[in-house]
C-alpha cells in the first residue's frame, strides 16, 4: 500500500523534504512507518519519541493500522505560549 508521509519543522530537516510517498505491506501500522523512517534516516531514532503523529489529520497511536492512501504526519514537539 502507498502512504504519504508529511514532515514538519525540524523533521523536514532530518528527512530532507516536507513529504514522501512510501510503499508498506498491507496491515502496516504507524509504528511500521516510524520504523521505515528510522531505517532510512537514523536521526529519527532519537527525534520521533519526542513528537506526535497524526493519520489523516487525527492524532494516532503507534499501533494504529494504516490503509492505502493514508497521510501520516510527523510533528516534533513545539514550545511557546
């Protein structure tokens, strides 16, 4: 299945782009997409646990299943007030 990964703020710097389409096996999860990122961009190993993930504009847990065409957004923590 093809999913689109979206990267925001410092995660764009790590990935080298704001988005990327990837092919994952059927029945993959958010955790599988995260593992794909860490495999290709090792700097995500330290960064991802600090941020949030959303699937199709809704916050998601690592165990959430993905479907063909989903958009998975990776967002680093933000500060400010």
